């Protein structure tokens, strides 16, 4: 690499963090709730084949609520990457997760559009641009 | 949800194809070149942790050019999803791949920003909005 001044190095490189990651390596990254509690870890990403944009994330919660391992699909729109901890924060809390769509390891649904809409509806995300 | 007429159902649902897919299930999907030839299959997706957008794809080519299995990173911007065949078409051909960044199974690079830039530069993708 040629000599580069700090001004030429994008911020993410200067602070030593890469922002690109293999999709499979996202598994296991921690997800914290609005109050800072750890809600679980990322199990899978579900994305749109056309756009290459993540639509929702399957959150794995081990022993959450004392019920053993469970999985919660959560819309990507609620995710924010926290660079310092290399983890994610979501704008929801445990209470909201309690009644949310979820499934057990042995009964995974088909992650299609209709399931995606159920997830989006539960979290009451506004349609694009609407309030 | 209330009763929906067909007009309210997004096209992708009406024609019976799901556009959402687990990131891990993308592996093995066929990738065809500009001339229709099969260039290989998808091995991995590399995405941006902040935006959840795929940045580039690792294409696996078995025996391509008679050199055994090799891997080529290709910018997502060149990918177009072909619904009929449930595969991808890229706006490049075999000749362009010949001199492109690539690696062998036993010498995978770090898929970071600098590698991403090398890939983007090779395919001469214009910066956002520029010609």
C-alpha cells in the first residue's frame, strides 16, 4: 500500500474496524435491546434476492423468559450497528418481544413475504415514508 | 390484516415466487454472464454491517479456465436477479473475469474495504451517480 495520510483513509479504516462481513459470520453477533439488555444473538439474515438488502434478522434467544431456546424474526429497520462493541442495538425491548412472532428450533416457518409482513405488522413499522 | 384484493397484493406474491431468502441459502445459486454462459455459483455474500446491503458476492467457479476451483469477488451492482430461472445474471463475461481479482480455496483474502475497493476498481464501477 502506498503512503496515505489519515485524511485519505475512510473513518471506518482509521479506527481499525471493517464494515464488511461475510453473511455467515454475522451469526452469533450480540443484539441488545433499547434498555441495553442483551436480547440474544443473530442466528440468520433473511434478504431480498433482487435488492440484496437484509429484510429481517432471526434473533436467537437461549433460555429467554425461561422457555428454552427460541427464535424471533426482527425487522432490519430496527437494527443499528454499534461499532464500539461490534454488536447490534434494536429499538425494542424484552416486553415487546414477549408477544412477538417466534418459533422453536424444530418448527421454523417459511421465511417468505407473508411471514415478513406479519413481522413488520407486529412491530408496527410505518410503510415507506409514512408516519 | 383486512381482506385484500389481488390489486393490493404485491406482484411477487401474486406470481407465486418468494423474493426473500435466508442468506445461507443463496449458496449454490447459478450465475450467468452477459452472453448467457454459466460463470459459476454463489459461494458467499459480503455485506455492510451498518446498512445490511450486500456489497459483493464471492463467485465459485469449478474448473473455470481449466485451472481448478477458483473464487471471484464480484460487485453486487452488476447482479440482476432472474426470476424465471431463480438465478442471477451479471453484466460481465468470462473474458473480463480472466484478469479479475480472484483467489484459491486455500488463500482467501480478508474481505475488507480495501479488498472491496480493489474489486470495484477492477470492474470500473462509477462512484455513486457519476458516469
